[in-house]
């Protein structure tokens, strides 16, 4: 890091401490940096190259959704070649875009991008994908979560490690990434869609956050810190939910769940309810025990149960509908469905039919 310009050393130093605190990457792990051509991702590339040297590769994704995307991808590939860094230009899968289009254009593009990034990382032999999300992005994410009425988990924002994705710049400001690019003499590409304030994130970035900074200097840092506090609480709560789910799954009785787990759970026809015809793992919980949980914990247990059975996590309304099944007047055979999952009430228990991984 001593040969790097001070602005790059600053970004690389923060990234190094952030990754060390998270315990990643492992010795010898290769990293694919997702580079769009913007200041944040270029700063991430140069910081990771400073820290990791030849263990770094580049992936850029051409979504094909705007006229300049191919030129941006070509710029990134050329810059990687100048640095002597292996690079892959990936193309977003149009079927993947279509599959997520109902969530909005930004969400669809994000889903397709991560699918392409992870596939390209595999091709490059990289264990991790590194993104250039900054502290400013974290603040924007928190504000967007508030605007859509997210619960506590939504306020936790982005984590440094999510699956195979690393975000080492979450304590770096956007101003620092711009300064880094100026110091190394590279001009970032400008995505013209970032000026379109009809997109909520752009409006928050260009109008709301600057106003908050004017009213209360340091607002972005404060919002990012709030996300960090919420994330710690979420991690604790997820551990509690996992332990409670395991306990409830071990209860084979009906309403009170008092029968030891050594018994075999069967329906009236003698079928083992822990088996599923498609090879997944059915999750089965006693109504009475679920109903006695505090509402916040019950919601987390329901979401965890759906995930354990291979279902998509149910939206908030479906979670509450499932909990209502455990209330008075439960009717055998009642079910709650949502895109990607369902829950069925049978024999005094809620069942999430197991689904094989696709």
C-alpha cells in the first residue's frame, strides 16, 4: 500500500479493516470485483488489487437495458487489461430479468446482475464477489426501507458479508471513492439513468440525502450507524428464531407439543409428514406452541420455517395470515399460499411441504 496515492491508501485501509473484522476472505481465496465503471466500483477494484494483488479478477455485467451499457462494459474490460487483471464481460439473462420484472425494473436488474456475477465468478475460480457499495449507499438503503414501511430487519441495510458477496467499502464515503479515482487518474463512467429522479433511489440520493446533510451534517454517517445497530439486533433475533424453530420442530404432540420427538409424526393415512414426495424436507410445527410465542418471535419462526422447507420467504401479510391459523377456530385443511410457497394446517400442526432445491 505504500506506493499507492494517499486517497487510494485511505480506501484500501478502510476496506482492509472492514474485511478483517468480518473474517474474510480466507487465505488464498480469489475475489471477483463487480465493476460497473462508476467511481465506487473502480475504487473497490483498485483497493482490492492493492490489498490482494493477483488474487483479484474483474466482472462487469452488460444488462442491455440502456444504450451506453455496452460501451461501459468495454471501458471496464479495457481498464482491467491495462492493469493486467483478468476480466469477464457477462451478459444479463433476459429470462432472469423477465422473471423479476414484477418487482420493478431496478429489482429485476439487480437480481439478474447478481446471477450473472456469481456465474462469472465461478468461471474465474473466485470464491467471492466484491461490490463497491459505500456508506452513502447504506444510508440510502435505510431511507428507502423506511419509505416502504419495512420492519426492523429491513432497517438493518446491507451487511459486509451476504452469502458470497463482500462489501468492503461500507465504511467508505462516496466522496472518498471519487477522490480515489482522481488520485489514480481514471475517469469514471457516468450512468445517465442515475440522473432520473423518477426512480426513488435517485431522488433520495440527489435530493433527500443532500437536504438531510444540510439540515444535520453527518446525517449519512448517522443513518449508516443506525443500520449497523439494527443489523446486530437482527443477527441476535435470527439466532433466537433458529433455536425456537428447532425446539418446536422437535415437538411431535398436537396442540401442546408435549410429546417427545422420538414419536413419529404421521397423518391419518400413516404417511410420514417429515418426508416430501419431491425430496425436500417438510417443516411441521405444533399450533399451540407457535400461538404462545411473542408475536415478533412467531413471525421470525414462520419465516425461518418457510426457508428451511425450501420455500420463498413469505411477505409480511402472509406471515400474519399463517400466525392467524394458529389462533382460535383453526380449521383443519386451511392453507396460506404466496408466490413460491405455502403452509397447510393438518392435525393440529402447521406444515410447510418440503421443496427440492431448483
